[in-house]
């Protein structure tokens, strides 16, 4: 199945980018509006706390300073005592400080009639010039002066009241602006929360529609193919990556079907070959029967009569006749040995025998007992190391040890044979070695010596059929091991072979009834 063209199907990255852009625009707009609202709130708060509020306080201080001046002057006029002028002087200083503070805070902006603060200052100056300065200059303080002071100070009060009313109005406006900015900020926070939820919902909807749902659909199709119908085609849907994944799964399904068909054909062919092999084995069994009975019987007869001729006519024929009879007897004997060895070789692994745990030391004792005459004749010295127990067939493993020790005795040098049998652990196997001080074998023949009928020496030098090592390899491989010539040995010969080690016995379970534990 081929994936659709890129023009018609967007990849997951593009859907993710589109969702991210939309969500970013929504959140960005909400955050910008919130930032503006927060800035407006900050400005309104700063205006109320840093401008209008302090202006009202300074205006109140100015009113208090003017009242202190008026009180002090009235007391001085009525009583004529100089100490009553102290409130006037303090009020004059407080007036100057309050006016400076108001000007610093920007409270000079008035209406079309002029600057209220300047009007207050002018009215207060006019009151002092007309009432206070004459008295301080020595003019008599009379009741008429007090009556003249009242309308002038009323003008000061009126100008101050206008200033205070304007500043109080500005303070109220600042408070209302602050409250409105707070309301706008709360609304923006609500909008941001709503837009954030909307953006998350949008992203989830896009991912669910374009990723999760196609994955579930593809998983369902694959599950149906795996559990129900492998011949069902996997189509897939959704973004480009999901369609490409479905295409890969479909390719895998097609390959599996092709390989299954190939396996079916191989299975049929294997069944045919198995039948042919069974027929071949049957023929081989028949041949073995013929070889062991029909062929050996006439061969024994030939050997027997040749031996009778040799016994009866020994010395009565000429030398050449005796030689011919000897050749016939030797050939018959070698033929019998060859047939017996071939039968033994062919039966390795084909005859059901009981397997069990075998002590290799006991197997070696049996092999040496079979080789007792050869060991005595050669004067061989045979030593051994610690030999373990293995699983196997007693007769076959005994034959391996007997062949290897027998070869070590047969292919000896001028010195009496010294043979050592050892074993050591090699991972999950035991590696056995049979080492001798014989004539040795060149490394170039390390593989050739295990081939059936392969001989490195003539029959006149060393007797044998050339089947022994081939049989050893077949027996060892039948038991799951391998055998080889150790080419690192330069003096003598060492054959090594492996056999699987017996599994360790399971630790005994703890006797819970006694409340104890048992450690392995």
C-alpha cells in the first residue's frame, strides 16, 4: 500500500504547528489585553497614591495654615499680646510649605478663570497686606479692623474651597479610574483563563482527531490482522506519518505472508525429503542387517578355510604359496574389522539407549580394562585428574575414551607411553583432555583426521580401519559437545572434547514447620 501524496495529507508537525499558532494568537491577544489592563491599573493606582491623594492632603494642610494665621491675628488684635502672633508665624511657614508641595505635585492646573492655587495665594496675600501688615507696622488694632478682616478672609476661604473641591473631584475620579481598571483586569484574567482552556481544548481536539484516533484505528487493524485474519489489508488514516506507518505495517504483513507461503512450500518439501530419508534409513537398516549377517557369514567361512589352509599346508607349499595364504587370511580379518567398525559407526545415535548420570572415572576404568593387553604390552603409564559426572550413554562415551587412549598407545614413540586424562569446567560444559607423549600430529591434519577412512600412516606401520576418530566425533556431537586436536601442544598429542555439565541440583526447601530457614 502506497502512502497518499504529501499535497493531500498534512504531516503531524504541520497540524501541531497550526494548533500552536492558533493557541499562541489567542493567548497572545489575551496576554496583551491583560498587560494593558494591568498597566492602566498601575497608572490609576500611581495617580491616586502619588498625585491626587497627596494633593488633597497638601490642600488640607494649606487650609489649616491659613486658619492658624487668621486665629493668631484675631487674638492679637483683640488682646494686643505679642505671643498670639506665634500661630500666625507658624501658619505662614506651613502655608509656604503647602503651596510648594502643591506646585510640586502639579496642583496648578485651574479652570478658565485662572489658577485656583494662585487665587488662594493672592487672596491670602491681600488679606495680610490689608489687615496684618498695618497692625505689625504699628497701626492701632480696633474693632473696625476685625470687621474689615472678615470679608477679606472669606475670599481666602472661597478660593481655598474652590481649590479643595477640584482636588477632591480629581481624587474621586482617580479612585473610579482605579476601580474600573481593576474590573477590566479581572475581566481580562477571566478571558485569559477561558482562552487558555479553549487553546488546550483545541490542541487536544486536533491531537485526538489527527493522532490519537488514527493510532487507535491502526492498532485495531493490526490487532485484527494478528488475531483474526492475517490476509486483511492494513490501510490506516490520519496524518502522513500515520499513513506511512500503516504502509510499513502492510509491507511487513505482505512479507510475512510471502515468508509463510515459502515456509509452507519448504514444509511440504521437507515432508517429501523426510519420507525419502525414512526410506533411505530403512534401506540402511536393511544394509546393516545384510552386512552383519549375510556378508559376515561367507567372510567368516573364507577366513576359516584360509586359516585351515595355512595351518595344514604351512611349509608344504613354496614360500610364495605361504605368502598368498597369509595375504588372504589378513585381508579377511581386516574386512571383518572394517565391517564391524562401519556397523558401529552407523548405529551411533540411531539406536535408543538409556541415558543417565555417568561418572567419567568409571567409564575410564572400563575402557582401560578393555585395553589391558595393549597397556601391558606397551608398558604405558596412565594418570588421571578429577573427573566429573556427565549425562550420556555408557557404551558410547566408553568407546570415546577407549579410542583416544588406544590411539595414544598405538601411536607411541620410542619412550613408553605416558597418558594423562583430565577435565576442567568451561562455562556450561566440561572440557576433557587426553594428552600423550607420542609421535604427535601436524597441525595441518587437525581436521582431516576426523574424516572417516582418513589415515596418516600406512597399514603396515600402524594397524586400524581409520574410523576411530570419526566415530569419536560422531559420539561427542551426538551428546551435544565437540572434539578437536589441540594444536598448541608441540610435544606429543592432546585431544580435547566437551560434554554438557549436569545441571546443579535444586536447593532443598526450608522446613517451615520447624520455623527455620535453609541456606543454599
